[in-house]
C-alpha cells in the first residue's frame, strides 16, 4: 500500500515539472533574448581630489614629540542654571605689543636714562633681520653711571630643499664706572674708574631639514668672538660645535657631538695664555611611551688634562597623566673667558690666573599640571663645582679699594632645592613664583663661597584688561651674599627686595605707550659690596609699529 502511494506522488511531481518546462518554452519562442531597460544609468568615475602640497620642507625637530591625548578641562560650571564657557589656557607671547617683527621703541626717565631700540626685517628670497638698542642711566651717587649698546644683523639662505645656512653678525659695548669709593676721599681720575668692554662676533650655522642618504642629521655651528676692554686686555675664541644624529627607528637614536672651543687671552703687558676646551659627547637615546632615557659620556680636555663627565637622563610620564618625573646625572667642562667674568661682576681687575669650570649635577625633577591652569615644579639636587670662579673685595695695600679680585675654588659642594608655581588664565592673567635655596659646603681652595647667593625668590604677574591695558609687576629678592671687609673679616651685605611695575596701552593702531617703574620702595641694596643699586626711577615712552599693514 505504501509503495503504491510513493508511485502516485512521483508521477504527479514529474507531470508538473514537464508542464512547467513546456510553458517556459512557449513564452520564449522568438529566440531574440531581449532585456527590459528600467532606468537610463551611465556609470562615471568621480573626479579625484587634488591636494596642494607646499614645496618648502619643514624643519627637523631635534627631539621626538610625545603625542599624548588628554581630555581638556572645559571650565564648565554646570549647576541648576546654564554655565559659561571660558577659553582654554594657552601659551601667550611675553612680548605681545604688536603682531609684527618691525618696530621702533623710544623712552626717557628721571635718571637721565634714555632708551631706544629698533627692529627691522626685509627681503623674501634672502630674509634679513636687524636689531639695535641703546640704554644708559646716571644715578644719584657720584659717577654712578651705566651704558649698554648692542647691534645685531642676521640672514637665512636656503640650500635647496634639504637645508639652510644661518649667519649673524653682532657687536656690543658696555660702560661702567667704579663708583664704590669713599666720598670723603678726593675724587679719583676718570681714567682710573671707567670700565669699557666691547665685543665683536660672527656666527655661521647650517641646519639640515632632511637626513642624508645614509640617514644622518648634521648641524654644525661655527662661532667667533673677540672681547676686549679699554686698557687693551683681549680675549678671542673660536667655538666649533658639530652635532650628528642617526635614528635607527622611531624609538632609538645615536647622538654624537664634538666640541672645539679654542681660546687665547692676551693681558696688557703679559704673555698670551691658552684657554681652550675640547670635548666629545656620544650618547644613546631611547624614547618610549612611558619611559625615555639617554645614556652617554662626555670626556673633556683642557690645559690641565682630561676630565670624564657622565650623561644619564631618565624621564617617566604615563600616557594621559598630568605629572612628569625625571632624574639626571650630568656634567660638563665650560670655558671661562673674559666676558663670562665681567657680565657677572663688571668692577673686577683683569685676572692673572685662568681656569675652566667643571660642573657635575645630580638632581630629581617633578612637574604636575593641574586643570590646565596650575603648574607645580620641584627640583632637588646635589651639585659639585670644580674650579669655580668667585669675586672678593680687593683689600690689599696696593689695591684701590673699589675693585674685585677673581679667585678660584678647587671644589664647592652645593645641596640645592628649587620650586616653581604658576597660574595662567588664557592671555589675560599670569602669576609665577620661583624660589631657590643653596647650601654651599665642602669648600676647598678658598675660605668662603664669596658672592654666591644662599637664597633667592622672584614673583612675576601680568594682567591684561579688555585686551587693551597690559600691567606687569615683578618682585626680586635674595638673602645677602658674603664679602670681605677692609679688616679681612667676612660679612654680609643687606638683602634685596626690589618691586617693579610696568604698563602698556595702545594709542592708535600703530602706536603704543609704555611706562616702567623700578625699585618702587626705594630700597638701598647691593649685589656686590660698595656698589648700591639705583633707587626709585622710572622711564616711559612709545612704541611705533613699522608694519605697513597697520597704516
């Protein structure tokens, strides 16, 4: 019975399939095989987007940037009412008088202190910039006079698409008077108290924007300077620095820096002295997402032989975290010339002995950025100074009683700590406080750390009102350094507390007025014994923009 049912179902299925095939053949008996067109569609290719590339290549960064994503603080005050959105904090230009590089600034003050500066920039294919300035002042004390003049001209020449040449020519002149004498004594001759220093320099550098065919970056710098005084004492030196970099990949790179700092000092009536420093600095650098390190050595040579200095730097910062921790153990040998001395103390005698100064620093640094406005920085370390130059009052019988002698400490140990706190709100408000503490001990070669500051702190504030009036305030303060009295005993000068206030405001689109008040409290203090600073004084003037777009 079941088999009969299977035969009936199979026969029915076969019959239906044959009939469906027959009907399909009946519907298509013409043999043309036509296709019905539903829409008129023509495929086309989209025009490519053309991107304009700049022909000039960007300058190569010497350090790989850390690209860390952070969610910015939007300064939203969301409560039960709509909040206000404030702009994010950003780095503002500290000299934002004009958005131009060409200006003329003039002024005059109550201490017969004129001020003038000029900045120019011209040329497109061969850009040239010029800057010159002059300022002077005459204090209330006899022969308390000062003058400084400087001029600088530089240019940049492209060398194909891979590099450029940089050149600078500079000259400056500084005039001081040794007014630190007893007013009860007869007035000295002008030739015996007038100190004049002048400098002439040329700098030539090559900056490569792209690596060579072998993958090296080469950026040599050649610097020549000659410094002299009114009496004929001269110091000439040539500094050649050749840094070479090779990047194995994005994380590991090799750095090699050679330094040749040749110098020759010629005192009046004496033989020329060689004052040179040579060093080579190989190091290996690793840059990771959290940990970065640089390990190397810095062997250096001078007339006294070879000195070996370390170079170890480690930086640790986790991605997205506002803090940074770094430590270093570094050292170097620095050439000490005539300019390095008189820029610190211009009332010195020409030294009879010359040494190069070495420094080894071991420190730990911590930085914390809070809510895009607050920045905290702390640094603590232990430094060793080798052949450090110091200044002491000339109390000898043959001395004039108003000059300083240069001494050298064989070694000075310094346990120090530094701190910095700053708050910034856009370019409207900036407050910054800095402090530094030094504990000089382990002194060899001299009795005391003459003239070195044990503690100093500075306070700076800038406020901009409605993008028009700009007010700046500064406070400089330090504890008294040591000096030698006429009786041969150590003593300390009075501490300093100097308050300064300045303001700047636009008058027209191309003219701004400025005013500066110094030593508002009219305090008498001395950085170097017998030479008190200027009392209260002010200077004011105008700044003219030379940008044609503002006229």
